[in-house]
C-alpha cells in the first residue's frame, strides 16, 4: 500500500488486537531541561541500558531528548511503567547530584504508559518515536540523531566498541560509572553503551519487512499519530466510574508515597490527574470532578 493510501485510511483506524507492546514517555512541555551536556546524554544511555537488564521488558525503539524521553517497549503495562519510572528516577538522582542546586524532584516529572493495539499502530508509533527529534527541531535525517535507536534499523553496518570483558577494573569504572554490564556488551571510548546491546532491532526489522515499509510509516505526520492515539483510547479503554477512578487515584498516590488526593495541593493533583489520564484514558472533566480541580485549569493543563 502506498503512503497516501495508508494515510487516507487513518481517519477510520481501529484495531483492538493486542501487540504486547507499550509506549512509555515523559512529559517535555513546560519541563526544565534535564540533560544539558554530552556527558549527561551518555549517562542517560547507561541508565537505560542498565534498566533494560533489570526489568522484564524489551526495548524496541527509543528517543532521548534534553527534557523528555520516548520508548516503545515489549512487556506488560505494569513492567513498562516500572521501567520508565526507574529510568526517570535514576536520571533525576544523577541530575540532582551534579547540579549545584536540586532543581528536579521525582514528583515533578511524570511518566505515562499506554498499551499499543494493532500492528499498524505499533509501526506508526515506532516511527513517531524515531522521528521525535525532527519534530522537536533537529534539522537532519532521524538516523543522524545520536541519542535514539533510529540508526540501528536496516543499516547493515553496526560499529561496535570494546567488550566489557576486555576492560580492566579502572576502565570499567570510568566508562560505566560503576554500573555492571555483561562481559560481551560493548562500549565506546566515551562510555556510550552500544545500542545493539539492549535494543531488539531485529524484531523491528521483521515487523516492517524492509526499509521501504519503514519509510512509509516514517512519512505519517504527527497530527495523524495524535488522532490515532485519541481513537485507540476511545475504542480500547473501558471508562471507569467516578468511584473506581477515585479508588485508582488513592492507590496510585499511596504507591507513589504521596498523601491522599484530598490532602494534595493543586500542583500534585494535576500531576496525579495526568498520570490517571495516561493510564486509564480518563476524561479531563471527570478528573477535575473527582480530584476537585477547577475545570478550566484541567482543560488547559492536561494533555
């Protein structure tokens, strides 16, 4: 199917078939920049690689920006959410350690996870993630952006660094900041963990079947992806009643070691509302109602 024919069918997109994959992302709008230097990005890659070893997920694609991240992961929604939260937690701990002032607290940046249904939606979302740097202002081919997995797919030439088993103790500490990695994993002289170690690019290549198939989905505009997000949420999520959503809010707050919703200030209520919206597809007015947030603020702030 040609790109234009595919895009023409997006308006009526609906496919509830489970893929076993999730989109995990943090919020970049109105978020201070977390990663300010090349060293910061290298550390972030190390954190992602380490988390891939310790959570029951597979990384299919990722894009790392200075204020937020996107992942397409294979795993349960719970495992994918835990992975994203751990990545953010470790990033914030690192940022707070190297900054003179602690500007970024864990409660200030939220991570959301959405299940991906339908093979076409999975393909579109992978390409949306890989194209995210371009949408954010990067002026070149997505494969030229260093801090995403875009260059892995259908490249045919994966340059590898040195294996950790070849490094002495001092080199390991210098290049991995004391994180432990398998001996057959490879790392660049700067300490960048090679993406081939922790990204299942072979599965993505099998999914698309060839570079031409991937390029078709790369052409889908951001507006079409947002429309697909809306349609998938509308068709796939069972809306919770006010009582069920409030119970979910209480449980989520307790799990995050936060006070009960009625004891929160408006800022924390909005963060909790955004989390509930991402997890359950709750409407803005319903969230405003159960959390006692002014409707106009909820309409303006929640995405």
